[in-house]
C-alpha cells in the first residue's frame, strides 16, 4: 500500500500559490493563454523554488533568498509612476526612444511614442495577450531547457510589458530604451514579459534598464524574448541598477536566424540578489553572436550570470566573455554552457569567464561547459579567478601613481575588455563612467 505524498511548501512557495489563485481570473489572455498560465504554474507547483541541489541554480538558492513572497504589485500609483519619468539615468543624456514599464505595467503616457518610424510597432504586451497571442512562440520555446522555474512563474503571473515588432528590411537608427521601474514604497512582487521581433534584414539597438529605490525589498521577475530574423542585426544591453534590497531574476530568450548578428551585454551594477539568465539559440546557418557581461559587486551582494547557448545550424560563430569584480563579502557566479548540436558543423565558439577578487572575504565561482555532438568544430572555454596583479600595481606605483588610483586603472582595464565591445559610443562612455563611479565609491 502506497502512502499518500504530501508536498511541504515553504512560506514563499505558499505565498506564490495564494497569489496566483487570487490573480488568475484578472490576468490578461484568452482561452489558450489562460490554459498556458495554469500549466506553467502547475509545473512550478510540482518543483517549487530552485535551491542549491538544483544544478542550474546551484549558486543561487532561491529558497534561502526568498523567505516569503511579496504581494503582487498593484496597478501603478499615478503619483509614484510620475517619478519614473526621471528613471533611466544611464542613458539620461542620450537620444534614445524611452518606453517605460512601471511595476510591470507599460505606461504609454510616460513613453516616447511620437513619430514612430515606418515599420516599427510598439504595443502593450498585455493587450497582445488579450488577443490570445501565445505567451511564448515555438521558436523561443526551443531555446529554453525543458523546464525553468523562473520562466514558469513569469508565464503564470506576468501581466504586461512591451511588445515591439520591426518589419523586414527596416533599420532603426535611434535606439530604443526599455525603462523598468519598481516604485512601491512597500515591497511587492513584479512580473513583466516583453518581446522584440525583427523581420528579415531589420536592424535595431536596444537598451534595457531596471531601477528601484534603496531599502525596499521588491522581488522582480522580468522576461524578454528576442526573435531575430534572417540577416537581421540586433544589439542589446541590459543594466541592472536596482535598490540595495531588491531580488531580481531576469530571463532573456533569443532565437536567431540565418546570417544574422546578435550582440548582448549584461551590466550588473546594483541589487541585493541578481540572477541574469540567458537562453540563446542560433537556429540559422552562418549566424554570429557576441554575448558578454560585467558584474560590479560590493557589500553582501550576490550576482549570478547564467548562459545556455545552443548552436543548432552549421557555420555559426560565437564569442562569450564575462567579467566580475568582487569586493566586500559579495558573491559572484557564472555558469555558461555551449551546446553544439549534430547539425551544427563548422561551429566556432569561444567562452571565457574571469573574476577579480578585491577582498579576502569576496567569493567567485565559474563553471563553463561544452556539450558537442558535431565533429567539425572549433570550441573552447576557460575561467580564471584571482586578485590584482601585484607586479602591474607596483609598476604603476613606481611611476608616481597612488595605490588606490593604480588599482582603479587596473580594474578599469579589466572591465574595459567587455565595455569596449559596445558599439554605441555614448552608451559605452556612460557605462564606463558608471564603472568609475563605482570604483571611486569603494571604501
């Protein structure tokens, strides 16, 4: 006789169950979307929050970091939402088209929607779901592992975001800036989902920033889907600069067509716990991808950069470079996997992760992997964790440069390898300035 199995949930998991039960009837979507939401949450309910025994989440134990589930963010308070008009400090001096999402809700009144270029369409993602459009197209679903708890929660609870479509052959010179702001004065859970679709031969630059005030323990779950058509070009930069108590889980899912080019860079600057995970599938032949990340950590911060890159077609080229600078008692983690499918002959892929420890209490973990099923490939990976080079520091100090300034120069050079790859000059300079400010703020 088999004994009944009782699932024991943590307080946070039970809070999420209660939140979904209460919110489900009011979430946007037709019959198909509603069914997909229920299936996603049922999948999450069977496993619960990921923990250190979950291999893909071994460095970010959400059961430990999430002691409870914050209430779902209400519709944005208009007075608080108005403060979002000044958000996006990284690109404050740059001529980007701002698209503002407040507490998970797209705000056209705060966004720059005037004079849209021909072939560019911008809508509320919630409105698209209301038409029963799929939560995740099949081409993006193919980029994901069979199950991811963060994506399951996002599918179940996301209310809104931005839906962007660019017609074939259209090149947009003015970059788009997705500004995500959490404004609640008390902690809330914020779920958003956005999607960017580029037709064949289209070209677009995209900046994504996330901000929140210090001292408020928001829980943010944001997903961005990228569909890049054949011969299209997409440049994407994500900046995580939320408050010192925020838990942020961000997911990027991308499917890239033949002869296309994609460049994505993640810049983690602030936040108590940050998990940025990327699932990229090079679905077409002769595709080029550059994927990179920079993490600047201090205090007790925890930042986890995770990547699953699938080469699914022949002739693909990819370069992955991730850097972390870790101070105080902070923890940095990188998990990266390049998977080369049997059809992806003549793949050329290189991955490197490096971490620089600035204190004796700082910790960094690097776990690069290769999984290769093709026999005509050039693939490699590497990882290093260490401290500043004393000989280089002495070299600079011997020429009259003070010790702290010498350290700053060496750290700037370390991070600069990634930042120099950002094509937009103004954004590159802004991120370099943010790095300098972070270094100057070190005790």
